[in-house]
C-alpha cells in the first residue's frame, strides 16, 4: 500500500495539521461528477514540511504525505437537487446519510487492508478527518488556493454559496494515482473491475461506479511479476450511494456487474455504467478468465509481502499484529447529537512505530 498518512502529533493537533495543509497547498479538481458534491485534490507546496507521515510498512514507511483529497458534500435535512452551474446537478445529503458514507468507507478500508489475501492493499483511501458545517473562513481558504479552470472555480464558488451546510471528508491521496480516463488502456478497466469484485467480497455495492470514481496507478507492482501487462492498481472513491449486500462471500465478477447495473434507483442504464454493461454482455467469459489469473497472481505477491513485513519489522511478527497496527477507527458521532459548530472527527491513531 502507498498511503494511510499518520499525523505527526508531536507538532500538530489534527485540526491544526489540516488547516496548516490547507494554507500551504495548491488545490485542483479531482472529480465534479460526485452525486452530492465535488472532490478536490490538495498538493502541498514545495519545500513545505508535511504534518502527516506515511504508515506504509514498505518502502514509503514514515515518509511525508504530500497530497490529500477533500470531498465537499452539500448537506440538508432532505434530498434537494441543486444546479451548481452549466447543468451540473447535485443532490444534497442528510446528516444521517453523511455519517453512513463515512462509516461505510472506514469499514471498507479496514476490511480490505486487513484481508488475509490482500494485506496492506486497501481498495479506497483512508479517511483522515471529517468536518461538519464548515465555516466561511475555511471555505475561503479552499477557494483562494484553487488553481483549476475558471469554470471549475465557479463551481466551487457556487457550492459554497448555496444556503445549505457543507461537510468535508478529508482523506489520503495515495501518490501516483490519477483518475481513470475514458480512452485508457483496456487493461486498467480490468484492474478497476478486479477492485469492484473485492468491494463485493467485503459486502458492498458501490452504486455509482463511473470512471471518475476510479483512480489508477500505472506503475504499481500489485500483481505478481513486473511485466508491463501486470503493472498497475486501481482505487475506488465516493461511497455516497453504496449499500450493504448479503451472502457475497467470494469474488465473482458476474454477480458484481449484475448487482451494480441493477443498483440504480430509477432502473435505467446510467451513462457511467455503459462500460460495465459492455463487459457483462459482450466479453464476460474471457474477462472472467483474465481476472481469475490476476487473483492467483495477487495471492503469490501477497505471501511475499507478509514475509517481508515480518522480516523488516520484528514487532509485527504475526498477521494479527499487522492487522491491529494498520486499522483505523471511526470517531463520527450520530447526527442527532452533533453540534451546529464546526467539528473535526479524526480516525487516525496516535501511534508511532
């Protein structure tokens, strides 16, 4: 895994670390197709010390985290449609649904990163903190440091000026991962489908699996071997429409594709699902065989990773100790008990290795 930033508690509190990062970064749009808001990527300015350090147990262990992701979400007591501009429609989310999304992502992260077959390989970024009902001052910092196009800057301005609350989910931005492009190498679509199968293994439907919710690192050695055909890994974003499913205990492509395609509430084929439908109805058998090969290769690689961790870090000499070290824990209160003030809810551990 290349991520899971841990706060340097010796110099920062969680809140001061985040404000410090916001004041010393450049911000760009990562995705504007999220159902409930916008997803931004923040990259720390050159020669600025990071308040977060990597908890990876591999080559990036204890190195500074230079990028984070912020999902800005519109919050209201009911589901309201808002046209930000240029027919970009967003739906507000209730506080209860927001808490569910946060806890869902934390659960998926923990299940995936502690999976015996995929140890240290989460399928989504780890959540660093959560802010509820952010202040105008915080909105202004984000707006001032945004370096995207004028149209994207207008989107952010409009997002912050509707008469609704704005909540933030702040998460790691694992280095080297970028949004999956429409004209990408077809193998990266297959890597994305492989992670979708993992998501179903952990008991969830994504519910909004379009390509801007998928990040790809083209140089990641995730599967066994280092040939071009096997280089790369996918990550999944945006769990606002995710739902739990039962009795999905094995990785199965056909069930994953079918559940996802049938998950839309309007029962219509959404544009983002065209590529999923194509794989299900046109080339399923060949694709399924390919993904089974990836799965077998991944198991070989996983065994090597566990052996290397135990060899390098004597205190983490069993699989249970590794799992306990890398899990994160939610600190998100029920919305019915939340104050109207700005709130940050950390999930990081106050732990140094």
